């Protein structure tokens, strides 16, 4: 090589994009942020990228090798983004919030952090307010369409209904996603009186792909409609299995998130010469995800995406909230909008941070950290779950495995905090004695909040990443402390409250499924060939123990739980319909205490009344202040939130003198 050519090549290398997988970051809107125009600027637009299927960091993406390629032999994608950045000094931290079903707003941080959101869920319809991504459809090696089995479930249809829309009926699809049948061949319809009952096959002669709304059975032929002779019975749930085609390569969403954040963190300009709008300003990155998007982060890490194509770490910290499962994104005909309903994958593989051999399901020893350990890209993690994650989202194996025999240890880079007595995501907060009904449920809505705990612990994660300050010790229920027990009133220590339901029958049971030999349960990857899946067995699940009031004991107890106005539950009961009497989704319930001793004795309530507990409003407020100050001292509550809670308690309308 000539001496004159070498400097030119070095110059080209120095200006080449740091992350070749991201091709273009197109800022289509740049304006002062309306909520605080003096301090923040909002950038919105699209970014495009492409992926080499043979690259080690991409090979895990299901069906990527079967996706159409561009002239460079790579698989392209296109997604939306928004960046909210301070106008002045930046802290050096990028905070990426994972969109939940496409919807989220960037967050303004007084500390000067850069806030980023983007599209990752490729089965969403693009539109205003939706962060979306365009991903390709996989094709057979001969160029033909790929087909496979899927299901749609239907329940709570009006009595006398003869025709259901397969893509938009009373339940439609599964996991929030509906597929279209391409042939009547091989389709089956089953029905069951409950999710725990054995399903019954509906004879093929009694149903049809057709519209019977204006014609007698079998009606007008229509592959998008399901007609049942004699009409559907609302006492049953119906499950239709059929063949569909054209699976999208949805797990590209993991890689797109990786590539965007890696570019913002390490890049100077994209392949088209557009500058990185935060070039040289980002030293660390952290990601947050709530529920579905928290599951996204767990799978993102488990599948190895925290290492970019150049071998660098992407996120230094992860904050998955109320997420007990993996996100079902990386298999053929995936359903990333799932919510732990019957037949939905998500709890089938690795859901634990420690290395654990899942002997109950015949899976090898594994951990969510296996791949990042090999690549040396494991982040620091603060995980927060609440009561409803045990009752509705099958969190038990995260803590004690699928045999429920022993606590699973946490690695040094993981902190876990449990928020007892909260509904999914926490209640509305405040100090409300009577609350509103929980939609479709028997019990009132649970007001016990979790957001104050989230805020304090996110701050602890930021400090852990930026300064090395160690967070508070993990605080969660364990078998060793007798805090995890069978889901029965007697085992939990739950009181018998006249006129109110007991906890039995409200747990979302952990089932082992057989989706067929092509489905790799440990990674939620591959291709499902058995729909609906065969239920192999029921696996054991434990729940948190309670005190004599029915309030859970272990974890980071909020001020409201420490100075309670009633019993705060992670479960509720469905009031009507097919699921009547069973758990009411992820909605927690609330049972207020009697106001006076006389009222308590008259109703037979074993829980002491407000009068017996506190005596006066002033004493109640004093106890609130004391609990808040202790939480601040323990770093589970920010000082400003402690003062706000005390003021709310003073103004609260509580039946105390």
C-alpha cells in the first residue's frame, strides 16, 4: 500500500458511520418542545437500517434469513423515533423508554438527560401518536408464501349470535393480534365452559366459514367470518384454529432498538451523511419498559441484543417494570401484544436472572443473562414487580422456578423490589377511603400507588450507572422467609371478610404448553406447529403472604399500605360473563375498613376499624408522615414525594374525627 493512500483510508475510516446497520436518521420535525420550549427541543422522524443475516448478533432473529434483501444483501427496515433533548447542558445519559403497544411520550428530565423513544412492534398499524416500524414478510426459499397455524378466541358474545368476525369479534385473535385464514382446510373449532375445563370439539358439520347474519347456516361463504349452527352460547369460550400466511419478521424490532441507541451513543453521522443530533454527548444509556415493554427488555437482553454489531454495550442499565414474562416476538406468526391469556406463549422459557435448570419442563439450565455474560455486555438491572404480577402474570417462576421448591438467587448486577398490595402498574394514589368500581370486577379499584416507588428506584438506577452508588438492598418475598405460600386463604393468612370474595380461584394458573417440535420454548423462538397447544400439565405457583388485614407483608410497602384504609389486593373477581368468579384480568381490588368499631362488629368484619386504628385524623396524618420519612431514609421515596403525600393525607376526606 502506498504511503499517500494510507492517510486517505484512515480519514475515510474516521468519518465512517460508527454503526453501519443504521443507514439513515431523518429528522423530519425539529421544534421547541411545547411543554417547556425554553429548555427542551423535540426531534421527530424516521430511521432506516438493514441487517446482515449472517452477522453473529443478528442470527438469533427468527426467519431473518428468509426475508427479502436489498442490493447489498441485507434486510432493510424503517421505524419512527422521537428525541427530547435539553437545549443547554446535557448530563451524558440517554434514557430510552420502550413504547407499550406503540404509545408513549418522551420524558423531560430536570437533570439534563436525553429522552428517546422509537417504533419496535411491527404488527401495529402506523398512525398519529403511534411509534411504529416497517419490517419485511418472510418468504419460502423458493420465493413462495410461508404458511402456518394460528388461533382466534371468542368469548362473551351476545346470546343468539350466529356470526363472528374472525379478525374483530368479541375477542378476536390472540395476544391482541388477529390473523386472516387463507383456506378452510384443516381448520378446527373447540369450545370450553372455563379455561380449566377440557375443551370439546365442535363437529365440522356444525360450523362454517361464512356469514349467517342474513342467510341461514352455512350462510354466505366468507373466510373472514365464522358461523355456528344454532348460534354461539355465551357460557362457552370458542377457539378457532386455522392456517394463515406471510409472517412478518417481527424480532427485527429488537435489532432496530439496538441500532438506533448504538448510533446515538457512538455514532457521528449516518451512512447518508446526516449528523447524529447528540454526537459526543452520550456517555451512558438506560432503558425503561412497563408491562409489555418491560417484557421486551427481558427478551432483548436474553436474546443477546445488548451487544451491537461492533461488539459494544448498548444499555448500561435496564429498568423492567411489572414485567414477569418474555415478549413473544421472535417466532413465526408471533403475537407481541399478548397478555398471559390462555394458550398465549410468554412464560414458557427462561424468565429468571439466575442460572436454573427447568427440570419440570425438561429445559436446560439457563439464565436471562447467559448471552450478555459471554459478550461482556450485561447491564445493571433494577426490576420492580407488584402483587398483580403474581396473581395475573405468573411471576412465581421468576422467584422460585417451575418447581417452586427454592428461592432463585439474584446475580450481583440485579436488584429486585416488590411493591406489595398493588394492582398492575399501581393505583391512582392519594388517601381515598371509598374508591370507584374496577371495570367488570366485583371489588372496588385498588388505589394503592406504585409510581412513587418507581421514581425513587429509577433515580437509584441512574446513580448506580453514573456514579457507582449502590442501590438499596433488594426487597421482595422469599421462601426462606416464609413470604411465599400457596394461593389459599389459610396459607396466606387472609382474613374471612363477610360479603367479600376470598383469594381461591383468582390465580392465573401457570401451564406447560406443547406448541410442537419446531417451537424453541427456552428462547420463545422458532415456529409453532400445534395450535391450540396441548396443555401438558399445571405447574406450581406461589403468592405473597398477608397479615391479618389481608395486606401483603414483604417488599417495599408504600405509605398507603403502611397506614392502610383497607385491604389492598393484587387480585379481583370478574363480575359477569364467561369468566365470572375467576380473576378479573390484572385489576387489583380494595376492601375498605369499617369506619367505627360499632360498624365493624355489626358486619362481622375481623379487621380493626379506622376508629380503633387511628383515633383521629391528626394521628393518622402523623403516622403517614412517619412512614414517609422512613421510606425517604431507606431511599424508596423521594423527599418531594414524601412532603406531597403528607399534604394529601391532611386534606383527605377520611371518616375520622
